[in-house]
C-alpha cells in the first residue's frame, strides 16, 4: 500500500506508532528472587502516577515501538545512546500526560465522538496530520480522494500491522483534539476586564526619566556587621521556601584519561610513510583516500591563501600527481596529493526551489515533482513564479527563490557544487539533507586559480596496548584504595585531579564524561555516604569513552528543605546583606535630611548621580545596575522632583528622584484586552498540564532501570 509509506514518511509528526512488536523477555539480575519465585509488581514498577502503577514491561514495549519510528525517520538500523534517551523521555512524557489528564478530561466531560473523529479524517476540514499525509505529490495540496481510497483499502487488503498503524494515527488525532478542547475550555474561562486593560495601558504608556544614587552593598565590609547564630536561625525559619532542594547525590571522582603514547605516534608515522608510494601511484585519488584514510575525500577547491604557507607553496608550484609529506597537523600525520586545478569564482549568486520529501509524501514523489519543475524551467517557465508557489524555503521563496551572493563553504556540498560548477542561468538538481533543490546560478564572481588536494590522514590514537597500560594504572589505584579515606589520601599523595559533581536522579550525563549514566545510577544505588561506587559488573572502575573513572559517594541530599547546616553560608550572606542594607538606609536618610540637592547628597554619601530614561512599569532593569524591580516600582509611582525614601534593591540601596514623566498616546483599550487575552491563551497551552502535575502524586522510579 503506497499510502502507508507516506504515513511512515510522516513519522516525525507523530508521537509514537503501533508496530505490534512482541514483548521482549528480560532479566534484571539483582531484582530476581531465588528459585522459581516471580518478580513482585513493586519491583517492576517504573513509576506510580495518580495512583496508577506503570510497569516495566509495558513501558519498555512502548519504548521498543517508538524506537522503530526513530530508526525509520533517521534511516538507521540502530540507535545511539542519545537517540535512546530521547525515545525514553518521549514515552515518559506521553504516559505522564495520559495518566495525569485522563480523569480530568472525564470529569469535565471532554471527549471526541465517533462522528467528530470521522469529520477530522474525512470531513471538509480534516486534521493537519491527515492533510500532511495525503498530499498530492504533483501539487503539494491535500487530496481527499487519496485519503478515502486508503481508508477503503484498509477494509479489504490491509495487514493487521497496517490496521494497527492507522488505528494509532486515529488515536493520536483524537488525543490531540481532546487536549485542544480542554485548553479551549480553560481559555474561554479567562477574561480580561476593561479595567485591567486600562491599567495595563497606563503602565505601558507612562515613561519616567529619573536620577538615582546607588549605594552598593559591597561598600560595607562583612566585618562591619555582626551576625549571631540566633540571627541566622531566625532568618532561616522565616525563609524556608528559599532553601528548597531536589534529590541529588554528590560524588568525587578521578579519571585516568587514555592518551596516545610515543609508540602510538611512531606507529602512525610509519604507516603514513609506508603508504606514500602506493598513494603516489594511485589513479583514483578519491577512492584511495576513502578506502585508506581516517578522513574522507572532501573535494574542496582552495586558493593558496587558504592553505598553510608550506602546503600552499607546494600545491601552487607543483603539478597534478605530486605528493607532499608526511607532515604532522594537530594529532595526525598526513600526505597531500595535487588532484586537480581549476579556475573558479570566489562567490556566486543563485536562486533555488526546495522540495521536501516529507511534504511531497515520499522521496520518490519529491523527485517526481522536482523533475517536473525542472522540465518546465528548461522550457522557459518563470523561476520566480514557481519558487513562490512550490519552494519550501519561505525566506527565499518570498524573493522568487533568490539567495543573493554567497561564498565557498557556506552551503552544503551538493548545493555548492551545483551553484559554483554549473553554468549561469541553467537549472540543476541537488540532493541534500534538507531535500531536493532546483539550483540556478545567476551570477558568478571573478575566477581565480584553485587546487583540489587529496589528503590521506592517519590519526595518532591510543593502541590496545596503551589502553591496557592505563587500565592497569586505574586497577592498581582501585585495588590499593578500597575505601574513601584511602581514596582521599591517595589523591593528595599522588597529586591527582579530583573532580566533584552534583547529580540528579534522572540526569543522563556528567559534564566531561561521555555517556556516563552508569555512574549516576551507581551513585543512587550506593547504600552509604563514602562508599566507593561500583558498576553493574561489580567493578570500581568505570569506562566512559577514553577515560577510566573511580568515584566515591560523598553526600546524599533528599527532596525537601535543606538542613540549616548545609545552607548556613547562604543564610549568612543573606543576613549580612540585610544588615548592610539597614546601615545604608540609615546613612542615606541622614544625608537626605541635610539637603535636597541630589548632587550634594551623592557627594556626602561618596557616590554619584546616575540617569535612567524611558523607564516604565514593564521595564526589567535600570542602566548599570541591572535587575532592580523595587526601584522601578518606586519611580513609576513617585511624584516629580521628590527624592524617595531609601529603596532596598538587589545590588544596593538607592535614592531616586523623578525628573520628568511622559505618556504615550496608546488608548486602544479593546486592542489591549485582546492582546492580554491572547497572552493568557498561550499560557494555557503549556501551563495546564504543569498545573495538574503539581497536584498529582508522581513517583518516578525510572532510574532503577535506565
């Protein structure tokens, strides 16, 4: 069924797909009980959401289903770790929304009837998913006949897998429509009054120019204020919300980074020397490079000034077939062979039309449309008109496809080749990761002599023996330091670079350690503080990329309010800031009492007068001092030519004086009501789920499994 392939090509717009995969058997060794005892449901629980248990087999099945979509969309047979992480997260978010919102939808009576669903698929205005799947490849427009034909075929010759696939599409459409209805219901319940709109306009229209004297907290030494334990504990008790914390683990670790040895360097140099004669005699330079080199043949043409002095001198004074090297560049040994000279422009002007396979319905449909357009253009059709109608690059389509001037290495290679190597005003097809381009060079810059080099590269990389040597070092350290006290002493004695990381339970990586989820899991599986962490094989040596890691758990933080002792330093800083503010307020009041001239007051305070213009209630900051909402709130309500009382801000204490007030002429109350209402509507779309999540009990146990 051809249309099924179109649906698959649309996989990126779907959240998941029913593939009908069998549930894979699995073993979680440390969770199995002895003999034939089965695993208890609690041991298999990935999460509990709103009283519903999410079991590992169900969760994993959904992951496997969605992974097939990812593979299909990415054109790969296997996913890397980053892609797997995305799949797991997407499945989690889908399940979370379903379990949090289903009861909410039922309670308010939001649903989609079979009649509505039929209309969303076959009605006059079908859902956007249907419109994107069933597009006519020749026109790019939705074709209702395609949709009806496909649905009829489901009843006669579709496989169970194909029926399940389409059923999932319907479920996705229904789910999205229910969500849309609910958000619309909430939006309709939000109203902006005339008074609110008038107040908003007044706040925006009023612009204040003022002068201010800043008294920075940093002008008072910490030693100038006295802070007692009673002060600290009183502040801590009154500001509990400021010291909320999430669950985390703090680890200390050392790394043994595997680096290439001198022997590895010698081996790489010998390899490049040995292959030089064969490279010099090669007739197909591109093939030779792609087969033998650590980097592929790039095919770029370069001017002499784009090369190093030594390499440029060789290339532009030699002949085709000459070989230069070996030479060392960064951590590689290289040979350079002159492949070809050409007279080429430095820049071109070109236009293009972009056809995306996902919009056309398939790669074949995109090619068919591109060929049809090229045929029209070759026979005199207007490029600008066709670009405006068919191109899916909106920026250039609005200009008739014109991209203006661009230089070398600014476009992807197939596109660049067509633009630079093609004849002016002829149309060429170029396939890139963005789709199929119809490229028309329109002007070319001055031509200069350029060279294409074939480069054979041999990177200096650690050998198996080098890896073994570093592992031996790590193993020796681990065996000699099996507890935290020994670990600490050895780090100091051997002057090792100890690193520290605070990690959340579901974080995927630690900065600087490649795919280090295993170390984070180990930190949460450790039983006690100061335990040396072990991996799934029971070893204290973790391997991440080219690093061997040994780590210890040094502290455990549970969700809630941070204990006083853990945040005592932060509390101390806050209390000292308050006390400094009190001293500065008293100092400012005294200065103001002595006169009304702002410059004189500033001199007495050892500060200066600064200016701020066009500040309104909606402003976020003031010049030089940054975010100071208390100052902004004061000046917009202060009478002209009056010095304020001292204002406690984020960075210091301020005295402010309004110099002048102006008002913009915007009186469109209805327009402001509409704007504010739209803002509320936008917030509904992303805040409704978050609001319901806050009042739902969610116990996330994914870290036990992933």
